[in-house]
């Protein structure tokens, strides 16, 4: 077994800390983007409202302000006059300098993080996902890469503060909660199934992270839409940068469908590995139980989308519950439950 | 995509965009996969008694196979699986369950009554998944019949107003074009067929011929395969439970094992297991090597490799084969798998009794409890005379003492092996023939010979050392050290089936989620001014965000077909533009 390169391992940890800082600044930029977008729009609208007859402005409320404020990339619903981002999720419309800075910093952070993760793999002479610290850092890398790839095709910058926020949380959890110096794998983990099973699990979890953010936004947006229909004032101004609840639901569904297939594969690959390592493909180990629970919840989500009265908000809640199970499975089950999957690297 | 999304989004509502009654109805039926829950109206409730028993059954069946019920059962299954991770489970660890019930005398028995220690074989968990599978069967069968019919029938009739479908396009061919309405439709049919559509040309004798096309039958087929495969997985699990077996065996270096019932330390047969199923193989542990991390400062002493060198024989007369067994690399012998699941130290001990005879000689398996292989050990010597002897204590591979003189294990390798034992004399309770756990000795009724509190003190032995027991009851000698492996030996005839069906399920899932089931209609007619007019429309069945892209692709195909024909002048740019085309929603 080749020796661990501990110096490189320490550099890797430095890279990851540096990435965490970069992502933190990116997060601030994305939040700034949401806040300023909300504020400048508010100012424009107030000015518009003042120009119009006060009575009319008071009466039509949200309905009156459309064209001037809405850029090419956003739409105002004809029915309610509520402004949201365009359903096509294409780039365009008003300039968002803060969001641009956020994307640039996120890209920079991703590069640094990639350097950290890869150097850790080189230092250990193996794939860098053998304990909690490594799951977190590799997971954060996959989340940010998937997000940046998605950004090249669609304007999902509205997700920035959520997704990059989760990346920051994952990196902090790794650095503070689960710090583990680089080391060899214990015999139970020395299998090519580690590469297959865990990598797919990480990718799947990353996609679930994206859809979780979308489902939360969907709930906020549909709440906002409902308020608007009821003629109440819009209190969630930043949600203007976010597309309609329906669009969010459809995009989340598409990603969840892919992720569900990956999760099914994770479960199967895990079962095959379990057969190789422990002599049975399924044994209701705590980790297996929770993997199954997650699978069933997302299966429920897919079915809910085809069941009357369960689309929209309820499906979004299922998606959120599913993600909470993913988080629970990763944190609480790994750290506090005893079981065969006790590879957290924590003592 | 917004159009399809809207129709998909609210199947109960009016998919107004489609505007085609038959398509819309079918659409709703398809979306509502399971039978639509037909709740009897209040008026029906009043007349229900006349339905009688059969009617009630039918009503119950409709309820059970409704999508809503399936969804409810699915979510219930997720919730019901959770307690199995919160409470210790008997199949995984019976001893922990017994301990849990002892530690919680108030709640333990109640939890046991509700089968919370056997969640996955409990009545309630079984009820949920069986109902779910019945619901699934009740859903799959009618859908399979329907799909069988759909696959054998022609694409549905061309809607009267194509422009009201979610994706619509039209183009007009120049007056000079040789393409008539009929040839246009035939061309379109050929192109669509090449694109994987099943096509039917109709109305060629009318002024408005059209082609109906449909593709993506694999979507529904995949859906059905997925659900049927889940039943297959369940059956495979049941087969494993019926005909499989699982046994544990500890083998010390130099010892061997023959695959017979008496050879096992522990054996759990399947319900229909018979002893004739045991393959007549044997195996011997020649050597067991362990490698610990000696380079890392942070993970010093962490195991890196376990390798068991074995000699196996497929049968009593077969030639012996050298084989290597490692974690993650099981041995396969005669349809049986052998797994390396544990290892530890077996100190070789000789006990001479009060009469000076050897009452015990050989390795004693100690059970490691931490990374430094701090191991607990029990030795029962029922053959000792005049009194039976028992020893309980610790084995430390590398013993160190702290300031207070308390010994602790500091390394998993045997750099300074020590035995720390208490000794007892008296009736060990083995004579009645009741099965007893070899790793536990009940010392409450025994006379204490040696322990820390006695004047005689505890027994501490290094290699080759001998300790003389008080009262002339004998001696104990630590002769040497061997390693042992703990093996799991299993046979699961359902395993292959489970793999096959889960792979099928995955393939079916991919097909059902990623294949688009689409219908295309192309209609042609002749304008009074002589131009051939072509219009087409697409409709998705189920969620299909790529419908717009498909519409674009079809437009390109049609344009390429008619606007770049070799018999037409290629330089006529006006003609390409003359194809006055318009699309909706793209």
C-alpha cells in the first residue's frame, strides 16, 4: 500500500478552507442580488405609483406595475399582475451585477474546492469519499459543479443563495463537524463498489439538494401567488427573480426523476456491495432502512405528481421531506446510530 | 413546455389547451395511472345496501387500487420502516434486544408486544407492503391489458382542429410544387416512421388526407416492467427466506470446518431448509495475516488488510485447493458463499487440574471490543477435578499499565501479550446438557479463587508463564498465541432473482421516466390558389418537456423534405421563405 502524502493532505485541507471562504463571499453576493433586486424594483414601482392617480394605485395594487419594471426575462401574470421570472428560465432582462459577481466567485470557489478534493484523492491514493469529511467536501464539489453546469444553459441564479448556502454549510460541517486527516481505507471499504455506490449516491444527493431549494422556493412562490390573488400586498419582493411556482415544480420534477433513478441505482449497488462484504444483499441495517425510506418518499413524490389533489404544494412538501431524510441519513444516522455503515471516521 | 406542463399539472381540471375531447379524456386516464377513485355519490350511498357483498367487495377493490390509496400506502411504508432503525432488531442482533428489554422493564415488553423489535417481519409492516403489492397488481393488470390493446391498435383519429393541440405548426408549399396533399401525407408518414413512430395514413380519398402517428410505447411498457419487477424482487426475497440458510463459524489457525449442521457455531435455516442442501465442502484456515497502519500519525494502528489463507475442498474426495479470503472478496464453494466478517486472537492455554492432569489444552477464542483488540475471554474447564474450573478476563495484545497500575490495551499487534484473568471453582452448570453461550460464564454460584479483591490477586500471564491456582486446584499456562477468523457461510437461492428483477426494475424505471409518449398528426390539403397546405400537431401523453423540441425537429424534417427536393430549383430562395410557416408555443 503506497504511503499517504500527509503534506499534500494538509494542503488539501487549506484549499477546502479557502474554497469555503470564497463560497461565503459568493453567498453574500447572491443574497445581495436578491435584496437589491427587490429594493430597486420597489423604488421604481413607488415612483410609478406616485405618478399615477393615488386612488387608482391603491386600487389596482400589484396589477398596475408591470411593463416598466419587468424586463425581458421576467413576466407579469395577466391574471394577477404578479411579477415573476420568465418561465423559459433564459438569460435576459435587467443587469444583475451582484449575481454576476456571485457566479464568478462560485466558479472560483469550485476550482479551489476541486483542487482540494483532487489533491486529497492523490494524497490518499484512492477516491476521496471514504469518510464524512470526504463525503461532505466531494458532495459540495458535485453540488457546485452541477449548479454551474446548469447555469450555462439556464438562468438559475435565483437558486444561488440557497445552493451556495448549502455548499457553505457542507464545507463548514466538514471542516468543523467531521474533521478527519487523510488516511487509508479500512478493509471493509476497500472495494471498487466504493467508487460506484458512493459516487452515484453523492451525485444523487446533490441533485436532491437542487430540487430541495426549488421546492422551498416553489412553496414561497405559491404562497406569494395566493396572496396576490387575494389582493394582499407582496411581501416577498425578492421572489420576483424566481419563476412561477408551476415552472419550479416542473423543473424540480425533471431533476427529481433523474435523481430518483440514480438513487435506485445507489440502493442496488449498495445491495450488491453488501452481499460482497457482509454476505447478504439486504439486512435492514439502519443505513439501509433510511436509504429505503428516502427511496419510498421520492417514489411517493413521483406518484403524487400523477395523483389528483397531490400535485403542486403537497408534492413539493414530499420533495422537501425526502431531502430532510437524505440529510438525516447522512448526519444523524452516520454519527449517532450504530450499524454496519459506521465509517464516519469519527470516534 | 408550458402548455404540456399546464395540462399535466392539473389532470382533474380541464386540459383546455388540447381541446380534443378524446385525447383529453385519455390523457386524464393515463395520468391518473391507477384507476380514478370513483367515490360513490351520496345518492349511491343510499342505495348501496342493494349492492350486497359483491358490491362491497368491488367497492373495496376500487378503493384499494386507486392511486390515492397506493400513495397513502407508500408513504405509510416509509413511516413504518423508521422504527426498525430506532430500536434494536432481533434478526440483526438478538442479544441486544434481550438486553434492551431487561434495561427497560416498563416499556420493553410493550414494544415487544407491538413487534417493534421485529419490525420487518411484523404483522403491521407486512400488512402495509402486502396491501401495497395487491394495490400494485390491481393497477398493473388493467393497465397491461389496456396497453396491449393500445399497442395493437392504430394511432387515434386525427383531431378536427389541430391548432388547438399543445404543439402546432403549418407550412404552405409553393404553387409549382409537385407535392400534392396525398404525397405530402405519404412523405410525412415515411419520415415519421423512420423517426420511430407507428403511422397510419387515412383519408387519402378525401380532400384532407392525414397521417396519425404515435411513438413511445416503451414508456408504458417500462412502467409496467418496473412494477412487475418489484413483485419479482419480493418473490426473490421470499425464496431466499424459504430455501436459504446462514451460519456462523469461528476457525482458529490450523483448524478446519466441514459444512454440516454440527460444524456451525450458529445456524439460521430458511423455513423450508433441509440438511441435504448443505454442500459437502470443507475448509481449513492455514494462516491469517493482519496489517495495521504504521505510518499515519492520526490513524496509527488502523487495520489496512485482513487476509486469510485457506485450503478448501469441494467434497470429501476432492483435491484440496489453496484459496485466499479477504473482506469484500468472498469465497464461492458449491453454491455457498463464505465471508470474512471478523477476526481476533485465540490465546493457547493449558489448564492442569488439582490431580495434575491436563484438563484443557488449546486455543481459546477471545472477543475483541475495540480497535486495540482489547478482548474479553471466557474459559470453562468442566473436566477439571476435583472441582470444575472457570476463567473470565481480558486478553491484551499489547498491554501497558497506567499510573494507577490498571492495564490497558494500546496496540492491536501482539507486542506485549498479556492475559488478565479471574478464576472460579465450582459447578459450571454444563452437565445438564442445556445449551450455554460459550462466551458467558455465570459466576454468581461459583467460588472465587482469584480476582483483584482476593488476597491471592488476579491472574496475570505473559507468554510461556504459568500461574498456580490457590488451594491446590491446579495451574494455568499461557502457551502461545493464534489468530482466528469469524466466517459467515450463506446460501441464498433468491439472490440471482433479486438482482435480475431489480435490474429489470431499473431499466423499466428509466424507460418510463425518460421516454416520451407522443402523438403526431399531419394533415394536408390544397388551397384554392393551388398551394399545398400542410399542418401538424403534437400531443404528449404524460409529462414530456421535450415535446417542443420534437415539434421543432419534425418541422425541420418536413421542410428539408419538401423545400430541398432535387427536382426543385435550389436557388429559389423565395420558395424557402415562401413556406409561410407559423408555430404556436415554441
